[in-house]
């Protein structure tokens, strides 16, 4: 039996008295998966033993792992990306607007976006650097029924270019666009595990709503982004080295708070393959 402390009434739970890794038995894995679907993001403290290899092995217990085409990975583990923010990265940011301080759902620009993501803190700043998660099922439920009905028939385009475009060398752009063309997903997706409806748009990757004029699409997306960022749908986690977060990427968005000035923050993440949203 795993020991769970919920963080809010909607989203987030800390799992206690567990040492995560690739050697967990099938019953525990099933229990964690069930808890993940219910609480949407699980937190684990004091997992200092989790080496990159163990991080990858833990993720594999939940499905196939992805590699990320635009973010640098660990030299020995191509599935493990390194999210580093430091003064030298900030200097580069003038060339690239991309960071994780946007509300987003990981790789929604893939035809089959990730089911889950597992993030481990390697180096944390002395203050700040929290991550927030939003419950997109609660965000959908918080809309009036007439808007809900209207949204259910809509589809939106998701595209890596909006965020990663400026980071890609011009000579590689065409090949990347061919490999990862813009995809359409329903604006309201169904969580395959629960049948719940989930609002599925995010600011860095959703470029437009299909069949709408640009100004209509922009206005509706702006309203939905703003609605989804209400604090009532959120939980917030303060990292310590060795902390781990595991989120259901189908029913959440997250935001890495860039409030740590010139300090360094290093995280490592794997993503677990998902399926086509419906
Ligand atoms: C991410 O966007 O997947 C990383 C979030 C974080 O670094 O807190």
C-alpha cells in the first residue's frame, strides 16, 4: 500500500515512504498509476538514490519512453532530457524565447503526445524555481455548459514552431517540419482512463482553432488560456534536490516559475509515450 497525502482538493498528492526505481513490483506500479490518474500529479521527496539509469528504468515501468527532438539529452540516456536554466542560458534566451515558464502540456505538437512525464530535481536554486500544475479537467468543468458544448465540436492546431522554431538552425527547419508537421487535436479531449473531458489547449503549442478567422481563434484561445490559469485549478511544488514529480500529461498543464534570478536550476525529465487524443 502506498501512502498518499493530497495537496489540494483537486490536483496533486505526495507519495510517502516509497523508494522509486526500476525494481518496483507490478502491484505497486499499478497502484501508482491509479493514483496518478486520480491526483494527476504525484510528488516524491528524498529520491536522492535515483540515478539517470534508475530514472529511465522507473519510467519504463509505465510505458515506452520518448526522445525529444529539440532539447538536449543526457549523454548515456537519450530519453532523459536536461532542462537547465543558468546565467549563460539566460544570455542565449535573447535569441530564443523558449523556456518552461509557460502553461503547457508536454509535446502536444506530436500526433500522439506523451501520457506522462517524470521530472527530477538535480540542482535547485536557493529560492524560487517552483513548478505549478493545472487540472485541465477542472478547467473544463469550470466553464458554463453552453461554452462546454460549443468547444466539444472544435479542433485546434498544435505546432512546435511557435516555441521551438527560433531554436532550430534554418538549414534543419524544413526536415523538422516534415518530421513533425502541425497536428490537429480536439479542443476537448477524453481521458481514456476515466472518460473525463479535459480542456486541451496550451499557449506555447496551440496555434489556432480550425475553421475560425484568426481574430476569432485568437480571442477564444486567449479566453481559454486565461480561464485555465485560475489558481483554483492549481497546485504548486517547491523542489529540493532529489525531489521527483510524475504528472499525467493528458489532464494537466504545468508552468516552471522563472523567479530565481541569476541562480542555476537543473532538472532531468523523461516522457512516456501516449496515444492519439480523442
Ligand atoms: C517541464 O516543462 O517539463 C519542466 C518543468 C520544470 O522544469 O519545472
